[in-house]
C-alpha cells in the first residue's frame, strides 16, 4: 500500500486504522467467495483497488471501499444502472461490506494521453451522452444541491472573515450560479459525477469506457464541469488556459447541443466548488482549481 493511501486512511481516525488492518482479511474472504486471485494493488488513494483473475483466466478488478463511504454505495448503484454502456461493467457487489468486482478495462490507455485536445474533448462528449440515464424512482443518488452546500458552509464557518486562499467575490459568484442553475435545471438524469480525461480508458470491448462514477443526480450540463480543469498535469502547465477552456466549452456545446453559456456557468461554479473542497480538506491541487476558476471568471462566452 502506497503512502498516500495509508495517510488518507489514517486521517479517518480509528475507523481508518481498523480498515487498513482488515483489508488483507477482506481480500482473503472475497478470493474464496468470488473464486478469484487478487494481485498487488494499483496506485491507491481513497479506495483499495487491485487487479484480480477469475478461475477461467478472465481479468477483473476488486475494489474495497471505506465503510460508511456513501459515494462507494452510489458507485455500485450507478454502475448497475449504466449496465456497461459506455462504462466498466460491474460483475459482483456486496454493499453491506463495501466490496465490488468490476471489469478490467483493457488496454486501459487514459484519454488524457491523447495529444489532440479537440479530439479528446469530442470523445469525452460521446461518452457523456452514452452515460446519461433516467434516474430510477427508488434511488439514493446524490443531488447536486447537496454537494453545493459546501459553499454556504464555508461562508458560515468564517462569518465574514477572509477565506483562506480564495476571494469572497468568487465564492459569492459560485453560490449565486449554483442557486440560479439549480432553480432553472431541466429534469435531472443519472450522471457519472467526476467524468474527466483520466477517468476514461481505451477498451477492446467498446472503444472508450468511463470508470469510477460517483452517481450524481443533476441536469446534463453539470457533467461538463470536471473535465474543464483536467487532466491536471497538462492543464497546470498549459500556457494559455483561457484559449483551451473557451475552445472546450464551444466543442461541448456543439457536441451535446447544450447552450454554451449554461455549460460555462456550471463549469465555473463547479471549479470553485472543487477549490473549496480542497481548501477545506487541506488537500492538494486547490491552487490549480482556483487558477482555472479565476481565468474562467474573465472569459466571455
């Protein structure tokens, strides 16, 4: 287990430490239950994810979530609704124990490796359209109105005092945009929730496939927000973020047949939200999200 994964688990306190201790036992249990052989894990962050092999030689992936992690549960539900259309297939799931077995996407080349950003953006838009699904009547998917509560919580926490790193004007604008967009949203559908270039892989089965959905209930345009500031290494060093962001928004508007202004507003609001999350969690990359948000705030669409 890599240091980042161990530290994230430790940050969860006693429950996180117990989870680290339990993972080897969980692996042994599900090797028997699902007749698989689990190998060394991938580079880990929030979940334990490792390649595995079934008795017939089929390559699969086991994913073990932190107990009580709501997003792990909605990921299982989302994969079940998506049913392999534009996304990895779910093969087995034990929601009570936060464990799932999923298709291994091969060859698994990330969309972020494509040099042509326009081509990558059009591919990403095509995956988006495959994933949009009606929301089942009985569901526990996360409404976007719940996610945006991080912004009023930040304002309440500081009560007029200066926020760390981020300007009050930008926070206020994001809050206003969220209120406007939620109030005027079209019928929500099931979205991936974190669809960006590193969460789309090349596959032998069906072209490009998404991985790691969050399971979000929101209008279609919301899905464009995650990709606008990604892939992080490429965007962080890009000499003209304003040009590439503007071009992406126009391509997405054309491909998805959604008003470019609405895409722009969702992207700006969500990028500020991403910065707020990172600042509050004292995590990395808030600087990049904030720089993208500040540049977007200057763009005229």
